[in-house]
């Protein structure tokens, strides 16, 4: 396609937009194509930030039959409804919002938890059997369920044995989740142990962590209850949700049937302060009943 043809198409689109009352600003108007030797014309997409709360909530449907109804419906859910379309395609705004939300998710998944945060709580760091970084972590969940030999040695050396409560923190699938919630939940669990007369083991952090690593920790430290705070799989644009997986006297061979989970811990879901209190309450129940998971549920019946 030659430049002249391209220019004709652009002008036709601009004319159509003007007829629809959507006047492109002078910043978006396309200047003549660059001649050889000239620098190319600046192309500016004059579109507001689609990720602001106001932009997220504003309907993208042109001329909706029930504008108030559509806005009210959109307020009931973070799902991407009422986004409109441009012909058969997504509007640029929707596409950019999707890409920016996906970036939040990938960022939370691929980066490491801030070391300063771990230092604040004196959490020493060990690793699972993953040696090839996040890519291997994603491809080999089996290796994320086992502590490395070095980790076993360090944990056995540094941690108090057979406490009532052993608290561990794992990156899991979201560094952002740990960063968003640890400062709130950690002190509540610590204080709850004190007031409940429960001994708290030596807490530590596990990099490249999967839930199943709880068995290895159980074999090494023999706690009554193990609490593993771990980053949940992030949703699109929602990366700060953490879970507390718990088990009574975990050991090799245990499955998720022996575990419980308190999920969706974040401001806006299960509040991290309340989650801390509830975690301790459940731990006490596990100790009283000497059970967790399905066995504990069946005892409640
Ligand atoms: C991924 C996922 C699954 C996957 C796990 C696949 C895998 N091997 O990774 C599948 C589809 C198999 C699954 C199944 C179930 N899940 Co599920 N799952 C999730 C999800 C979306 C993310 C979990 C996560 O990020 N884990 C962290 C990563 C790092 O852990 P991981 O080591 O990679 O994977 C382990 C955990 O995901 C664990 N797990 C997953 N679900 C559950 C549920 C329970 C009760 C337990 C103890 C463990 C557990 O299983 C994996 C292997 O050990 C959460 C949603 C959320 N908001 O957390 C729901 C969630 C945890 N699951 C839930 C439920 C109810 C179940 C089932 C009991 C459903 C059913 N009736 O069959 C089963 C139980 C499965 C089991 N493992 O025994 C609920 C738990 C509610 C609660 N508070 O008890 C959640 C919160 C979803 C929800 N909002 O209802 N799940």
C-alpha cells in the first residue's frame, strides 16, 4: 500500500469520526508521512488511563438502552461486562486494560518477595528443590513440594523442635500477596500464640514454595499445627490474595485431605487481621481434636 492510499484511508476515518461527533484532538491528527531523511511524525494515542477505578466502572457500550441499569450492573461485579466493542473487536480501552491487568498478574507471579519485608520479621530463607528459577517452579510443582538438602539442614539446625505452632511463609504464586498481608497477619498470629499459651516455633521463609512442602517441614520439626502463609494464584489484575494452609502434625504422605485452607486473605476479602485471629482459633481446634482436614470436618458432624 503506498503512502497516498494510506493517507486517503486515514482521512476517511477522521471524516467519519467527525461526522459521529468524535473530533480527534489536534494531538491525534495525523500529519503528512515523513519524506526520506525526515524524522517520522509523532503518533500520540490520546486515551486516558483505562486502569483508574473511574475508567474501569464507566460503560463502554454506545447508546445503551438503560444507561443507569448498565452502570448499576457493572457496580455489582469486577467482571468485564458492559465494555462495548468496536465492530467485532475489543475497544482499545478494553484491550489496554486487559494487558495492564495481565502485567500485574505476571509481575506478582514472576518476581521475588521483597527481602526487606522478610528481614523485618527475622525470617531466614530456604529453598525447595527448584534450582532453575520461576520457569522451573511453574513447570515442576513436584520439586516445589520438597525442601532442598541444604534447606533441610538449615531448618533442622535453626528451628525449635516440636512447638505447638510452626509458622512458615512461602512465595507460592504471588509475591504481591505476601507483601500485602504479612505485616498485618504475622503480629496477630504471634500475639494469639502468646495469649493462648501456645509455643511458637522459629518462623522462616520458603522460596519456590508449594503447599505440599508442609510434609517435609512436619517430618523435620514435628509441630502440633503447621501454618503456611502462601501467595495464591493471582486473578487478572488481582494479585494480593494470600492463603493460610494448615495441618495437624503433618508428615510424609499426607495429602490435601489432611489439610485446611483459609483463603482469599486480603483487604477486601478475608481481612488479614481477622484471618490471623481465625487461623489461631482453628489451630486450637485442631490441637483439641488432634485432627485437621476431612477428619476434623467429620468430627464436627
Ligand atoms: C488451583 C486450585 C485448585 C486446583 C489445584 C491444582 C494443583 N495441583 O495446583 C484444583 C482444581 C485441583 C483444586 C481442587 C479443589 N479445590 Co481448589 N483452588 C485452587 C485455587 C484457584 C488456587 C489455589 C492456590 O493458589 N494455591 C497456592 C499454590 C501455591 O498451591 P499449590 O501447592 O500450587 O497447589 C495446591 C493448592 O492449590 C491445593 N488446594 C487447592 N484447592 C484446595 C482446597 C483445599 C480445601 C485444600 C486443603 C487444598 C487445596 O492443592 C494443590 C496441591 O496441593 C484456589 C482459589 C484461592 N483463592 O486460593 C481454590 C480453592 C483453594 N479450592 C477450593 C476447593 C473447595 C477445592 C476442592 C475441595 C473442590 C472440590 N469440591 O473438589 C478441591 C480439593 C483439591 C485438593 N487438592 O484436595 C476452595 C477452598 C475453600 C476453603 N476455604 O476450604 C478455594 C479457595 C476456591 C474457592 N473459593 O472455593 N483447586
